[in-house]
C-alpha cells in the first residue's frame, strides 16, 4: 500500500512518509529474519537442558532404586542372622 502512495502523484511530504514507512517495515523484516537464528539456538539450548535434566532424573531414580534394593537385602540378611543367632 505504501508503494502505491509513492508511485502516485502526491505531495513530497506524503511521499516521504510512505518511504519512511517502507523503510521501517524492511528494517523490522530484517530484524525478524536475523533474530530467528537466535531464537532457534535458544530453543535448541533449552531442549538440550531439558534432555539433560531428564537423564539426570532417570539416573537418580535408578540410584534410589538400587539403594532401596540393597537396604532391603541387608535387612533380610539381618533378619536371617537375628533368627539364627
């Protein structure tokens, strides 16, 4: 729409305002396209951190389960020893 104003026979002030609007739009488009990479990198970083935390959580749960199993075995051995001695 701004280009149609620029191409029409209008006063210089109106033409200048239309060109300024076109310039602003082009600047915003450039900002959006160049910052898209930053946003993509940020999303990848966050996803990587989520994956890392999920892996840490799995390891912790496995460690807790192993400890509980060992404690249960130790308790069973103590019960057996207490019953015999």
